């Protein structure tokens, strides 16, 4: 296996000096199979950018990766306080990995608050790099420490590197004419350079990135490049860091890769769906964390004819999408739980009008405003049942960031073929988390072309296709099929207003039958020996931690099966049989048991829930422990 | 366009009209059905979208595309349609409750954006469909089932509200005056962007006679101040003059015709139209009718679509393969 990134091999070229790093690393090199790094700092410290760059440099080396950013809800909480800490965790390995990792092996803490906020997640023996310049009395108190944690032996069980990150950066930048404050801003690049040295990351991609980003501001560019190089040199030359590490490339299927987050994958999936269906993509949206990036991303793609409409509220957002869909566009709205609550009545109208509509719900902690930047899976019952009347909608849930791309295509297929509202239930974890994505060839993608109703005599707007039970998609502009639709109950076939009780009963059952009959793939069960007695059944973003736990459990000789539900309404046809086959079914969810409830009520299966709403993904260890608890009751 | 010769009958659907006898909605329907052939637009390219209320049943009775949506949200749905389908003529039918209570937000935003929508606001100053509660246009002190001791709210003046929302076309007409309403519809249909037409509409069941002053032969001549671009603003008895920087109503006998204000619907300053809108209070003794404001401003859908066209002209049509392969990529062999 060979890896080429598009920048070729790492080449550091700053202020005239050209260093081929592979030749220069002179300290002992230790091989590792995986590493979890967390960058943490003040939300103004540029930790997300630092993490992103390290991720890209790592991905290009061919390691498998999984990342998880964690931001405070406030844009700029008071500097130096624990609530203001932002972090970025990444896990990279020489093998296939499923999660951003439970506990970091190495923490980069840019100030005392970052240390305080993250130390509880660190296992003993882990490495901590801190900016010791930031450990002033004032900052220590601000972070809520009584005494300087670098001096009270409280970090005894960790390998602590107290580096004068700020002053080293400022000193290195003395040759560039800029204020001390501006110079200090480059300290994240010092940290990145140091980590690049420690883990043998190529440097050229980051250098090119900086050149593209700061090309118009030569001083800032020079400062960032120099800080980056100084950080790298610091690792190489000082006694403080005795060894560096290497992590071999992972064995991944051949192909072209890029790193992608769930939100970007959804946006790309929708652009692809629009191209494949030849439908204009219309996104009506109102900004809300953690869904806003979808609006941002799609707003960039006007050359694909994409229309993004930032509406006055969520009701108008979904309303405009439904209006566009009525006109023959691919109508999509993106939001989070509070927005879904506002959209409910309009989604009910879409159910009645039997028009395609895609609603993306990137879930966050609830109820109400809840935990805007934290992840949760607590909108399942809302999207299933949160509308007046018998109002069935399709519910899909991508399991990983890259699965978001596929699910956008699936949502389009189902919405346009069956003329129903389709929810895509993502969450903050997969929305912001990222992983390498094997870029599909266009020829591998499905044909999503649709048929609109054509000019005809005696058009019947509610005459159903016998196979799909869908009514025609009859768009304005088509001569001879002018007709009226609305939220009042429709007469079968004609679509005229009908208060007839038999017709209502029929239509309610018809709409339910249409959704129940949607063609969805069978649930795949991973049960290598075929005789496991326990099934781990998840949905959505819990896939990673569950799969990772299963690997460990099996390595330890436990027999456990795994299945992951990506189609929550309708459920896969074989789900009943799968549930019957396993005496014990453990359902981990980041809610109080919403899927468990659905399984119990629909299949009379007494599943065991493992439920936690901590605002963060399950750790692998948590799932292992929960599984052991049901294995050895 | 002109080769289409449609008649009122062609725009009449087979649905039985179900408003109460004597409801003002009948005459508005009839006027609109008679007017539509004049547009010269094929039926399939016309869409009526309504909210909920008696008035919002309107689309069922027209042989065009139509959607009876949900309460207050018609401007939002219609915006999505009009922006994505610039080839269509999109009308919104709404009531005073629908447009100004539950849907107030969507109305003002559609107007400020100047989306290509012709909005017909049927103002009967009452909630008809829910059987007679006071509405946001009901006069203060209105006795209804929900306000047995009189309503306390200050009403909206829909014209003032629309002007405050940056509307580019704002007009008022009356259900029973077909000729006048047709004139307004004609002007609205050639206006690019949003047009808001407030139509005073009688609800004989829950608010009968609300506009009698403007309809009775004995009173209407004096009450109706006609707004016609380029003509003086006056009723049979009164006229409008400028005094101390504001407008003043005076008896025609007390001033020379030359002192009366000549209406300028294209005045770029919205304060002018706003001042006109404030002449009538809820008492309706002097009410301007006609076009308050008709100014040109880029319409929203056309701007959305030209931004897209511009990007495509500069960068070419998007290529999916390049999009998926964009950013930092690497090859695994
Ligand atoms: C969400 C919602 N809330 C309340 C109603 C009940 N409702 C229907 S029409 C209406 C008021 C209608 O008044 P208006 O818009 O003035 O229309 P009119 O009947 O007077 O023509 C109300 C409150 C509803 N249909 N939907
Ligand atoms: S209640 Fe009033 S507005 Fe409604 S149909 Fe009857 S008369 Fe017309
Ligand atoms: Mg009303």
C-alpha cells in the first residue's frame, strides 16, 4: 500500500530554509498503533483550526481518523474561564477505527481553564502539554484553581510538558514587526508544529493552507509559518521531548479519499441528489446550532443552481421548502429539535398534500434550548409522533459522518417516489465529527430521476400508484391538470374536500399504508459465529462506540451480535425476525429509551435500554460495561 | 400571451361555493374570475395560495392551480414557489386574522423582500371562520364572544403596517366595487415584486355593515378619498392639503382645487404614503382608497435567480465530480 497526498512529501520551507523532515528527525522513534489527541484552549485560541489542520495532515498520511470538536455554547465566554474552553479531539490509527476515542493520550492545554476542563477525561500516564506562560496567578484563579496545578503535584500521575509556548512564539517572531498581542496569536501554530514533529506529520499541506488563508496578509502569514516551524524545531532540539512517534497507514480500500464531517456530507449528498434527480435544490432554513453549517455549505453551491433561502423563522423555512416542492423542486429544510417543534404543523400539511419534503434534524440536547452545542438523540419520538392527527412521516438516521451522504440520497429517493415528508435524524456528534470518506464515482450513484404528472383529461390528483401508493406529483405549469389541494381531508382519487367519515378512515389508513410499505433495505446483522445470544442494537451516531465495543468484546471471546437501524420509519421488514432471534437485545441510546419504546410497542419485545444523556457520545468502555452487565446478569 | 382567449367561465371551478349568503367574498371572487382572463396568462401558470379562514377557501373556486394551506403561512409557501418558479404568477389569499395575527411575521418579511406575490388581504375586521372573535383590525372596544366587555387592543392599520415593512405596492379597495378592485388588480399585476391589496370585505354574519359608511349612497361620496396617480386627492366633500408639513383634510368649499395635493403613487419617500394611510382611523369617516404606493424596487426571486446566473456565467455550471473531489484529498492504492 502506498500513500500519496496531493502535496507530495512533507517539505518545510520557511524564510528560505528548506528542511526535509524525514531526514532530520534524529531522536528515537516509537511506533504506535493509535493515538488520541485533544487540543484545548480558549475559544479565541484557534483550537478548531489547529485540530482541523492536524486532521488533514494525518489523513493524508493514510491513517484512519475520527474527530470530534467540542465548542462552548457562548461564542466568546469570558476569556480564561472553564465555560470558554473549546476543544478538538482526534483519534488516528494504523487500523480501522470507529470513534474519536474515549480518553486522550495527549492533551494540549493552552491555559489553566483548558487543563481544568479536560483533566477529568485523562487516563493516568497520559501526556499533557501546557503553555506554562498562561499559568499566571490571575489565570489560575480565573480557571477556578486554588493553587497552581503545575506546582502542587496534582499532575504527578501524568507526563507533563510545561512549555513556554507564548514566550517562545513571541521571541521567534521578534524579527517580524508586529505587536506582542498579534505575535501571541500564532501560538496555536507553535503547538501544531510541535505535534507535527512528535507524530511525524507532513508539513507542506498546512504550509500551503496558511499561504492560501493569509496570502493577502504577508506579516500574519510569515508569523504563522515561523511559529509553526519554531514549534517543530522545539520538539526536535529540546531535551524536553525525548522521543517521537510514528503510526503506520491504515489498510483502507483503495481509492481517493477526503475527510468529511456529517454536515458537509449531508450538504454534498443533497447537491448530488439534486443532480441525480435533475430537480432544483431549494433549501429553506433558519440558523440553529448544530445545523447551520448545512445552510452555510449549500449557500456556496449556486453554480449547481441551488437556492438557499434564509427564512424569517423555521415555519417559513419549511413552508418555503414545501412551496418549492409543490413547484417541482427538491424542497429541503434543515434545523435542530426546537426548529422541528415549530415546523410540525407544516410537516402535517406535507403529509396531507402528499408532496416530497426533506427535513434534516441535527439533534442537540433538549428539551427547549437545552444544550445547543452538545449531542443527544432525543428527537426520535418528536419526529415520529410530534404532529396532530395520524400523521406518518419517514425517519432515516445516518450512522456516521460519511453515511450522511448516502442518507441524503435515500431521503431523496423516498421523498420523491412516495411523495412524503422524510426526516433525516443526524446529531451534533456526526454533524461536527469527521472521518475519511472514500469519494464515490458518479457512475456508482443511483438514478433518482422522477416523473411529474403530464397533461391529461380528467386528471385525478389523488389517484394512487398501485405499487407505491403515491399520488401524482402534479406541478403548476402543466396544462390541463389544474387542481386544488389543501390541508382539509381529501376525497380519494379526486382530492376534493371531503368530510365523509368512511373516506377519512380510508385516507388515514392509506397514508399510513403508504409509509409502512416503503421499500427499505433489510437490517444487516453482524454475528460472525451465528450463535450469539445478545444483540447490540443501535441507531444513529451510536454506531461508532458500539462497533468499537463489539471489537473489544469479541477480541475477549464474548459472543455479541451487532445491528444498526438506519431506517426508523418504516423499520426494515426483517427487524421482527432479528428481534425474535436474540433473547437479549441491548439498545444504547443518548436519550431515556425512545427506540426501546418503539420496539416494545411495535414488536412486544422487552429490550434492555442503556441510556445516558451526558451531551457527549458514549465511550467504547461504557458500551463494553453495559454489554458485560447483560452478558453476566 | 395574447393568443389566449379565456373567459370568466374558464376560471370558474366546478366546486360549489360555500360562503354564507351575502358574504363579501362572493363579489371579490366574481371580480377576480372576471379579471384573470385579462392577464393573458395560461391557467396552468397561475397559482393561488391561501391560509385558513373563510376567505382562504378562495382557491377552491378558481380553475387554476391552488393550495389551501395552513393558518397564516401562505406567504411563506408562496415565497418558496415564486422564487423557485419565476415562470408562475403567484397570488396569496388571506384574511385579517390569517395575515396579521398568526401570519404577521410572514407577511412583513415577504413584503420587505419584495417577493413576486400578489397578496389579497380580505379585511372583514373579524374572525369569520371561528365564528366571530375580534381580529387585529377590529376597532378597540369591539364586543365579541371573546371580548364581552369590549376588546382592549389597538388595531393594526394594514396599509401602515405594509408600508412600514417596505412594501413596494400597497393599495386598498372594497369588495362591492368591482370596477375599482379590477383597476387595482390590473396595476398590481404589472408591478414587479410584492403587491399588498387590502380589500374591505363585509361579513354579514359576524360583523355586518362594518363598511356601510363606504358603501351607502348617502355617505360614501364624502367618505372615500380617491387615490389616483396624478390626480388631486379628494372625496365629494373633502380634499387633502399640506399644512405645517403634514396633511390636513379640509372641506372642498374652503379651498381652491389648486391647493389640493396631487397624488404621487411613485413618490420614493414612504413617509408620504404612510401619512396618507394615517388619514383614516377605525371610524372610517374618511378613507383613502386606491394605490397608496407603487414604486420600483428589484424583486426578490429575480435577484435570487440572477445571482445564480451570475455565478454560473463566471464559474461555469457545477460539476458534481469536481465538488466531491474538492478540498484536501489523498489516494490509497
Ligand atoms: C394553527 C391554527 N390556529 C387556529 C385556527 C383556527 N382558525 C381558523 S380561521 C381563524 C381566523 C380566521 O380569521 P381571518 O383570517 O380574519 O379569516 P376570515 O374567516 O375572517 O375570512 C382561526 C383562528 C387554525 N385553523 N389553525
Ligand atoms: S362567516 Fe362571514 S366571512 Fe365567513 S363566509 Fe360567512 S359571511 Fe363570509
Ligand atoms: Mg377576517
